[in-house]
C-alpha cells in the first residue's frame, strides 16, 4: 500500500505470519510513466531481505512481488522484465488506484474504462516476465460494476496467472459498504485463481470471504496496518502490540529509512488503523495527538514492559 507498506513494515509482517497463512505480499505501486524504471529503484522497493536467497533468511517467508502502475505498454513491459531480473518472483499490475494523479496519467483505475487496452498491457507484460507469473488487480468497475465480467476476462485473456478484484468501484473509493457478490461474479467469469479484496476487518472475515465468494485467496488492505497478526488469526496482548510498533520504529531508523521523528510519524500512520491487543484502549485521538516522538515511544515502552535489562534501542534515545 502506497506510502505505508515499505520494506521494513512488510518484513515484520512476513516474520509474524507463516507462508501458509500469509501467501504473499506486494510492494506499494511503483509508477511507470514513459520510460522503464531503473533497476536500483525496483531493488529499493523490494527491500534487501526480499532479494536474499530463501535459504539465507531466518525461516521461510512468503514471496514479495513488485506492483507496477502505468499506461505506457513498452515502458511497463520493460520495467516488469527488469523487476524479475533483479529478483522479484512475480509482478502485479495495478488497475485500481483511484487517485487523481493516476487518472490524469490514464493509469490505475482509468484503465477500467478501456478493457481492450488493459488486456494489451497485461499481454505485453506477461510476455516480458515469462516464465515468471504476472498478476493483475482491478476494481469492480469505474463508475459502476456493469463491466465487471469484461474486466475480469480481459485480465485472464491477457495471460495473467491470477486476478485480484477489489470489490469497490473507482467511484466508491474506500466507502464502508462492500458487496462481496462482485467477487463471486469475478470467480464465475474466469478460470484463473481469483484473490478477493475489500472490507476484510478480521481474521474471521478472511475465512468468510473465501467461503462466501469461492475466491482462492483473500487480500487484506487497511486491516493489516492495524493488526499485523491478522493472517494467522493470533490475538496478541497490548504488550506484544506495543513491542511490534517499537521494533518497527527501530528497524526504520537503523535501516536508514527514517529519522526518529520520521519513524514516529510512520508509527502514527499505523495507529490510525491500529486494533491489535486493544493497545489504544479507546484513546486513539490521544495517541494520534502525541506530537513529541520521545513521549510517543515512552508511552509505547510503558505498555511493552521494556525495562533496563532490554538492550538499548534507537527509540530509547
Ligand atoms: C493508503 C492506501 C494506499 C494504497 N496503496 C495501494 C497500492 O499501492 N497498490 C494497490 O494495489 N492498492 C493500494 N491500496 C488499496 C488497497 O490495497 C486495498 O485494495 C483497499 O484498501 C481495499 O481493501 P481494504 O478494504 O481491505 O482496505 C491502498 C489503499 C490505501 C488506503
């Protein structure tokens, strides 16, 4: 998810959920305009850990695919090829982003109005990454869901290995109401595996979405920002939840990805959605109003039970 699921956060999630529970993740979308992106940038999005051979990592981890968004077929296809070259196990194409910037560039959900163009983009990228798999993510439609089946079939006809469908339309943005029958409609219109997305708030919803719609996989968006254990369905206490957030801040600073202030801002981005361990205890606004990073980390440490015996952390300074 753009601006949130950078490599440090993704890595912590992958470490807490077995691959059997969390089958895979994607980078945030990487915007491709009119020329192929440099390999360095793709490596940065993948993160150092995702690129290390599986055997070298502590324990098995699910794959991290690169997600691309754009409308220039040639630039997308070459960028997709480079993503595989630098070590991505798969590439996903974003046809769902509703942001004005994406629409202006005729990318993201703008392509939901042009199933034929969408299909040609998928086809070119499939050819570029073969034999690695390419997947595509759509919304249920642009203004309404009347072309849902056409869009699902366009992704399949282009040769994608999996279709992800976010069940809201572009017009519905991130509204509270979701209609999972749209996911079932996608499942019934293609023969490739379908990953359902939209409105999963709990681990039970993950199970229910698959049962009710027949989708092979279920994707979690915002709820994973508030509960990193959602895929396993583990219920952690407030101390464990606070330790996760402190570790996230530490990793961000130690990896050079953020200053202490920047790390506090990132933690607060998660606190907007946070549910795990009932850490916020009904005082979300109070947590979010905390402007001093030192006080925010102190409040987290008081819940985490971090004491003098704990090795020094960046967030102790
Ligand atoms: C801040 C934010 C950033 C997002 N960035 C991306 C992105 O980079 N790629 C993508 O496919 N979807 C992105 N999404 C959409 C989510 O992946 C997901 O489709 C959407 O939030 C619906 O799922 P949910 O109801 O479980 O949150 C983003 C959503 C939010 C709120």
